[in-house]
């Protein structure tokens, strides 16, 4: 039986796919003051009210702007009342370099509100973005639920969070964590989940904005925010390159035809 001859289009397509290189790159996006340690409150200081000045690099909306706290977990700031035996266990990446001993600061906000930051970079196509945060359960503040994610800088943000979201929000059920403990959403099982969003060939307009929302009237304890990006891309073949593919496939077709005729 004569051999079936594949079409030129099919062979060109197969060859083009085989010759297209796929590249991948991973990066940690810069989040200014990601662990709230840029504003050093001082050794032995339990807490300070940063007030309307807020947190370096961040914008806050919806909270009581006159009561915004930076607290030092290693000096007892994460136990309430002070006589409690609770202690803080911060994630390793949140330790402040250059200071003696373990040092950890976190933001504490009462009431419903949102804290966010424009990262100053545009969304890229074919990229998966992941956001992780560390939240904590402080004695006496037992019912807090924090959500987080990414939006475009063209999206309005209020104390109730962004007007629209790109994907399912990440969360930390702070009240379900062990008392006195900070941990990442990625590390607390069913008590948390990271935010993940993948762009297609057309990425959202505007810059990448990371946000964290306190969804209850209880106190939010925020110890760290990280954003990572993993990009995969398939470069286009230029016309000269495609011509080479066509020539290669045409030669293969000629050889195939000669062998077909001999076998007939």
C-alpha cells in the first residue's frame, strides 16, 4: 500500500513548534518596606503610633488614620495583656538584618481597611503572579480574617478593598492560628491560601498593585508581604527563520516522495 504523504502545512507546523524555544524566568518583585522594618522604632520599644504619616512605601485607607501602629514582637508587643505567656514566632525572612538578636516589627491596624502599594512595574504577558503574606494571632484578638491579592493601578481601592479583583483572593484566618504566632498564608494549611493570577498574551493595563484588606472590625497584624512573578514565553520566528523551516521541510518532503515512488 502506498505511503500517505503528509501535507506541507502539517510538516511546517510541526517543525515550527519543535524549533520554537520556550524561555522561563522567575523573579521576586520589590515590595518597599515589605516587612515593616524600614521605620525602626528602637531597641526595647514595644510599639509606636505612626499616625497619619503611615508606613513607608504603603498607602492605607479606611483605618483610623490617627491610630496606626508599628509594634516590636521581640519586646513583648505581641502579648496582650503583658502578663500573657504568649510569644511571637516570626517567619525567618522577616528578621531585620544588621541588628543584634532577632528583631521583628509588624503593622497593627484596628477596624476595617486596606493597605496597598504600587510596585511601579507593569503586568507582563504569560506570567504567573503569586502573593504571600504573614499574619498573626495576638491574645485578645481572636476573630480576624485578612484577604490580599493584586490589582491594576487603574483599579480604585477603598477601605472595603479593590473595586474589582483579578482572581480569587488569598487569605489568612488569623484567629485560627496559634496564639502569639506569625506565619505565612502558604504555611498554615486550610487557615490560609496564597493569591495566584496568570496573565495571557494580553496583560492587564497599568502597574502591579499589591493590597491587603482587613475584612473585620477586629485588629489586623501584618508581618510581611511578598510578590513573585514566573514568566514563560515563546519567541516569534522571524521571516528569515521561517524560510529556513520551510526549506528544511520541503527537502524532507522531496526525500519522502522519492522513497514513496520507489516503494510503489
